């Protein structure tokens, strides 16, 4: 599901609005299936901005792409590009 990247100012990829909406929907539905539909936690921990403030965006991107061995957090690298994972990391760090 590679999305067309429109540019990469700084470390954050910019996507066309429809692509950003698709990534936001992925966060709400796919991530929400474990982290809760409100991202307050469930099987997985709370992934709202306040809970992720100690995470560096690059490290969070790596967790999204590679998962966390020995936990229920799967690797998303087969389905997401680095730019998509970076967009999701930034989205999570900025969204309550």
C-alpha cells in the first residue's frame, strides 16, 4: 500500500489529502484494534500524544515498521513505507 509522497520537508513526509486520510483511517481502525478506538489503550498501550511524549519520532517510526519482538506489536514494514510510518509517528505525537 505505498502512497504517493509529495515531498519531505524536514523529516515528515507530506501526502495528498486523500492519502493522509487513508493513513489516519489506518491508525483509527488497524492500530485501534489493539490500542483502542480512542487510542487510550487496550491490548496495546495508550498511543495518544501525551503518552508518547518520551518517544522520539524516529524511534516511534522504527517501532511501527519493525514491531516489538515478544509482544503483540507486529511489524508493519511489509505494508507501510518509511514515509508512511513517519507520517503515522508524527500524527500520533501530535494528536490526542
